[in-house]
C-alpha cells in the first residue's frame, strides 16, 4: 500500500498512511505492540477497510 501512496496520493483508502505505519510497527516489533491493540484494530477498523476495498474492486470491475 505504501508504494501506491507514492504513485497516487488520492488513493481511496481512508487512513492508508496509518495502516502502513501500523504494519511497520507490527513487523519490526517497534514499541512492543500489544495483543489488545491488535484486537482493537481488528474489531474497530477492519470492517471499514473491507468495505473500502470492496468499493475499489467494484470500481475496477466496471
């Protein structure tokens, strides 16, 4: 996703920069991301992200 942000700054995923930053913290173990934080993101944010991705895919099919 980070590369697409460099190519197209209008990419239609809300919080794309935060998603990339969170991925980096998880992958590299910065600041010891807690299980509670990961679970909170999964419950709170993933449904909205799924909807945004579905919209992007539907637009690509048209």
